[in-house]
């Protein structure tokens, strides 16, 4: 029923910018928190940012705060992540995710999310 599709990944030089987006379909997502995670080869999938309309509540991981900006459309089914001053350590597959049931809890744990997109590759060259 639920489908999440990421887009916008690519290759960028260090210090450059890139924006990735995710569109969710299959149900109304206005009451769902939506989040970005990323996973580099050999690493665990880690939290990047999340957006909930309750507040809104916006959270960033320490590694990206000040460089990345998360946004969400008015319908609540699309999120974007504008990434500035990208560094080689930002290289990873970026995934968007939503929980199984509506929730305003902007959890940073991957175990709190149920639906995931296919991911989009972001590569930052030195």
C-alpha cells in the first residue's frame, strides 16, 4: 500500500550542495513523522533529520546540523533535504522513512520506522 520514492541523488564536489526529495503515496501522511536516514558501506543506517507537523518538530543529527535543511510540503507527503557544504563523509545512500502508524514522535531510531524508500545515492568527491 505504501510507497516511498527518493530522488535527487548524484555526485558533487566537496563544498557543494545537493537536494534530495522523497514522495510518499498510499495513504494520507499529514499525521506521520517523516525522516531521512543514510547508510554508508559497512556502516549502520543512521538518522539524519526528521519533520513532524506537531509543532512542527524538526530534528537534525549533530553531524549535519547547520549544513542540512529539511522541509515538507503542505500536503505532508513530500520531504526534501537540502544539503550544503557537503563533505566526503556525507557519501551514503539516503533513505526516507515513515512509521507504521500515525505519530508525531520524531524518533531518531531506525527501529521506530516501518516503511522505507529504495534510497538515492549521494557521492561527494574530494
